[in-house]
C-alpha cells in the first residue's frame, strides 16, 4: 500500500471513528435522559429536550476545548506528560544518539526534523509521536528506551514512530483525545452531582426541614457517573481497536525502512522480559495510550496493541517465546549499558558514520568538540572536504558530481513518497555524516540556525554578500551578521545535495524562536534573496521550505485542512507547475515541451493543455502550490506522478531537479526522500 492509499484509508478511518463516537454519544444522551426522567424531571418532553441539548453541548464544548488545548502540536502533548526537551547541543551520549538517529530518519523520510523529548522518570520502554502534521510533530521516548536499547533497537522504535508521522496517524490520535475528553465530561458531572448531593444532604431549608431533593441529586450523580463510565468503556474499546491495526502496520513499516527486523524485534523482546515492560507511570497515560509504541497497560482489557509475543512472531516467524530467558541472560552478560563505546561516538556527529575511533586502555579517544557556531564562523574554521565530491555515484560511497545526471524512472520516484526504504536510510546517514561539523553545530544552535538559513541564501560574490549580510545586521545585530558571513564562506564548497538536509537540521531550532523573530527571519530572507534583483530556483526552494516547515508550525491545527479538490478543477495550476518543472529541468525548449507533454499525458490525458512558461514564474508557482495543496490524495498522487514523468522523460534527473521535486512534494504534504541517493 503506497502513501496515497494509506492517506485515503486514514481519512476513511477518521470518518468511521467519528461515526462510532457519534453513536456512543447518542447512547450516552439517551441514558442521561432516562436517568433524569427517573430521578429529576419525570418523562416531560420539554425538560428532557433541554437536557438532551445540554448534554450534547457539554460533550461538544469539552471535546472542542481539549482539541484547542492541543493546538500547539506534538510538543504540547509531550509537555503535558512532563517530558524534557532534548537540547540541540546535548552532551549526554544517550541524548546525542537519540538526536542523531531521529535526524537521520527525518532526512531519509523527507519530513522536517521533529522536536525531541524524553520522559526521564519512566523506566519502561516506550515512545510516541504526536502532532497534527509532520511540520509540528514531536517524538518522545522514555528513559527506559535510552537505558535499555542499543542503537539498532532504538532505530527500529524511531522508524516505527515515523511511520505514524508519515501515515497521518497523529491527526487521528488528537481527534481521539478530544472525543474521549468530551465523553469523560459526563463522568465528571456525575461525580460533581454525587458529592454535592451527599454533602448537601445534611442541610436544612429555612423551615428547618431536611432537603429531600439532595438525596435525589446524589442518586442522579451516581447514575450519571455510571453512564459516564459506560461511555468511557465503549470509547476505550473503539480507541483500542483502531490503535491495534495501526500498530501492526507501523511495525511492518519500520522493518521495511530499516530492513532489519532484529532491531524492532529486539526492543519488543526487552519489553517482554523486563519487569517495567512498556508501562507508563504518568497519571495522564490513558490519554496517550493509543499513541504509544508499547501498551501502557499490557494486561488491560483495553489493550491498544497486539500481544507482544504476537508482534515479535510477525517480525520473526520462527520465534519461540521460550527463547526469552536465554535472551535475558545474554543481554545481562553484555552489561546494562548497550553499546557504551558507541554512545561516546555519538558525541562526534562529524565522525559518527564511520565510527572511526581508537581506544586506549579500553577508553575511547574522543576528538575535541567543534567550536561554537559564532566562534567557528568568525575564525573561518576549515571545512572537511566532501569525500568523492568530484566523482559520480551514490551517497553510500560518494556524492554525485555537481550537475551529474543519473538514471531514474518516474515509477520508482513516485513509489518513494512517504515510503522510505533501507537505501534511503543508509543514504540519509551518509548525508548527515558528510555535513561539516561546524555547520551542523551552527544548525543546532538557537542563533546559529538563523545564520545557517541566511548563509544558505547568501551569494558567493563578495560585493553582493556584503549587501546581503548588511540586511542581517540591520534586522538583527552585527554578531549574527558576522556569523552569517563566516558560515556562507564555509558553504562555498558545500555539495548541493547537502543544502536541504542542512536546512532540515536547522528548522527545529528556528521553531523555538519567538513568533516575531520568525516573521523577521522571513522578511530578512526575502531581502537577501532579492538583493540582486532576481530570484534563483534554489533560493525560491529555500524560502518555500521555510514557509512550509517553519512558519506553518506556528499554528499547527490551522495548517491542516483535508484535501477535497479534484485535479480537473485546478488544471490551470497543474499546467503552470508542470511547465515550470519542465522549463527548469531542460535547457532545450523542445525537450522542455516534451517533458511537459509527458506530465500532462500522465495526469490529464483528455485535456488539451499547451506548454507555456508563465512570465512571473514565482507568482505562478506560489498560486499553483496554494491550489494543489487542497487536492484529494488521488489528485496529489497524479500530480506527483506527472511531475516525475516530466523530470524522468529523458531517463535521467539532475540534483537540481530532484531537490525541486522534493520541495514541491513537501509543500503538498507528500514527503519524498532524497531522490538521487542510492541510484
């Protein structure tokens, strides 16, 4: 099942979920009416109608309130559970390993690097991903994950969580949280009436008589409490049923991604053998149990995951549960700190890919950490050369030469959308490792991330660079301008394929900046891009990514709107987009026209649309993307297939074409791994 089919299935699941919860709400309303009729108002139509409306309003308002409280996206969910954010400059080896793995998986998936959190007081092995879209996603793991899992096992867990990000499961999870909260409101009201009735039962009215109505109120409260509990019961059953299916799919996706079942299977085995298992101690665990990697209450009737042994057998068909005892002994014999030397190596992201470190007396020799961003930029620190940058080939060995044209097929590219595989992961690890250390350090730093984005847009020509850097000084300060200049100098030899991954690494730090500063970032970036009176395609792509993955994260809930538009309704916008992709990918006008025709034949074969490049290509591209983002999943699939046909009609694709396609896909919400990697 490809990305677009999964997205359509999630939409159908959402509609079914709303229908089931609607039926549960109607059942609760009927039960409340019966309780009130017997204990309070009798069977009078007027009061009962008012009570029905009141119950619906209470449930609706409570659900809306809960969803609104989660409008901040995945980070809000993590913070509600008292999770600790992992800083970009973390020196704890386990935190650094977690960040490295997540960044590698994000680059391979073509999605923004999520915010990273740790539940430090949770010894169980668990994790979750939360958010409305990949732009505002957060990945949170327990301390047990960090303490008990080795790198391969952690990688399997993270790949599992990223499948939820890619499949749109997170949106469904937030809807579940809101609906459950609304149903729980009846239980809360019942508890309030019950206690109010009991405590008020001893009061007398002005005539000295006992308030007989207090007992009735208390009984009504008990009845509402029972009704609310019934609602929660059925809500949890629906929650568990929906979650179990998605968890099985996520396990399979993680194996497809990492191509080693042993990683995620090893994590599941450790959940099975350790006393803590995957349990959470947080009092708010019930709200997020459908989001978790492992069941928060494995023995519960409302288990949100298949049994652990069943999950392991699905990954390793020959697995025998009797092997678990031997597995425990083997793990304990290896020590309680898996891959401890490897953990130290995680502190060296600039050397991590090869893990080339020596040991003296059993202790790893660690190179000095890179200088801080502003120090490095001011000093003009040397950038390590890109291995094999002048040769052709895959990132697993070397980066393709600048301007290289590599063979590729449209079907292969379209199949990669939100479906990363093993080659994508290894390639992403190679890209991550080949970004010079000082640039990575700058991208992780709060202020350095600003300078990184500016430097990616700054010209190599000294006079123009001076003008652009002055824009940074005017908008921010001289120190940030100096950092921008230093980083831009280092980026002069940066391979084009490393530009977008470097920007992705910088985006999480940018999202933490104040809203006013992000707005100033956009304005300053626009000034830098327009400083020479023209806009290049790579400059446009960078600015578009900032809008899509940074600015959109300011209002996560508002940013997501399900697509409902058919492709035929926006054929003019598709025509302009295809014409521009064909134009930028071909120097020859006849070749560009042929590429355009290939795209139109794929998407709209019955429409006679003529090739014409818009005069104002930026405005046309903005209009096209704004319209196409509202397409149905089927429409987006046809759009991506059409663009890949335009690019691959000559049987080859350039680095520039692949990066343009990735930016378009990111804008449409169809994340695409680095296309040329591994080809």
